[in-house]
């Protein structure tokens, strides 16, 4: 069961990385998220403010909190971070 879960997570990350992300707005947020990425992202995140962190290639979204606004890793429904490339 654990091996199957790990395989599914790897497949999802690889599929999310195969999508074309050509457009960004003036703030650097992606304007075209793939349907695969939208389907696997956890529902509590703001998908209108997604960008890719250039340091690690993982997706981030802007979280507006009561004290500060910061970027947090975009996570799948299972809780793992979503990245556009595998870790080095």
C-alpha cells in the first residue's frame, strides 16, 4: 500500500511538471495552470496567486495572513509539495 501511494505521488509530480506554463501576470503569478495541477492541489490554497520558486522549482501561492503576506508551498491534497521538476 505504501509503495502504491509513493508511486502515485511521483506520477502526479511528474505529470504536473510536464505542463506548459507560458504565461505570467505583472506580479509573476502564473496565468495558465494545468488541469492536472488544479485537480491535485489542496482546496484551501489561492490558485490565482501561484508562482514557481526559482531556487527549488516548486509551486508557491501567496497566503494573506492577519500579520503578513507570504508565499507558502503549494501542496497536494495528500499534503506533499508540488514541484515542476524533481529534487536534485
